[in-house]
């Protein structure tokens, strides 16, 4: 991780000791920090500690805190911050269930080949792996999977697997701009599926 610029002061607002990363809050902005960004010091970092750091750039090109030194901690600081919801958003699975039901009905009623279901399962499984790799890279501070690649995977039919990954891995599920692009890609895929399967049948009925 490269570093540049003046040193700043802030608070280690969030820290996941098990995964070795967190976020430093300074000037109203939150900056990602990995355990490798801390200078040698006794003990592990803890949320609520006041720190000094330089603004650097991680392998993925995103800003991160480097050369972090711990100044002192304020007892009880961590408990004053609201606890983020870590549960699964069940509403996010509704589109997946609705599409699964539609897929089953279309295959049954229109006698479509079963490989349609197999295709979605395979692409969804691959998309889940893409999210898993990107999550590990985010924690390790290594090269990330481009968001465009994740959107393309969703567009090609992997969006059900992406929904499962977002909720189970708690990854890419809070970034609003990403969610907008993701659901647009999912919608485009569903429209394409309908056009390729139901569309020709409706055309035959109309022609008859």
C-alpha cells in the first residue's frame, strides 16, 4: 500500500479484529484500514482508539489509511456507537423466489428444456464465487473484482446467486450506487428471459 500527503488524526470508529480490518473516522469521512496499515505497537487495535495516519492507496486503487499510530483510547467509545444490523434482509430474496416460481411455471407449461434451470444455477453459483473472492480481497487489501464484472455476471443470469452472496457475505449490499446498477442488470436479465421464452409463444397465439 502506497502512502502520500500529510498525517491526519481520527478515531478508529469500527474494527473487526477477526478479519483484521476496520474504518477510521476523520473530518466526517470514513477511511478503510487494514491491520497491515498499523505500525508496530503492543496489542491489537480496538474501536474507539484515537489514531494518526496517512492517506494512502490500496492495491485496488481505493483510499486507505496507512502508517497508522495509536495515540490513546477512550473507554466506552465503542459502546456509544450504534450497532449495525448484521442480520439477513429477507425482503431481498423475494425477487429470487418469484423468478424461481416463474421459471418453474414457464418450463412446465411451455415445455421448455430443463437446461434453462441448470443454466441459472450454474451462473448463479459462479457469481457467488465472484462475490466471495471480492470479499476476501477487500479484507486482505489485494486486487478487487471490478464492479462492472459483477454487474455483467448478474446480467447474464447470475443475479439470484448475487443476492444470496450479498446477504450471506454482507458484501456490496449497502452501497446504493452499486445496488441500483445491480437491480437494473437483474431486471434486464428477466426481461430478456421473458422475451426469449414467453415472447415467441405469445407471437404464435397472436398469429393464430
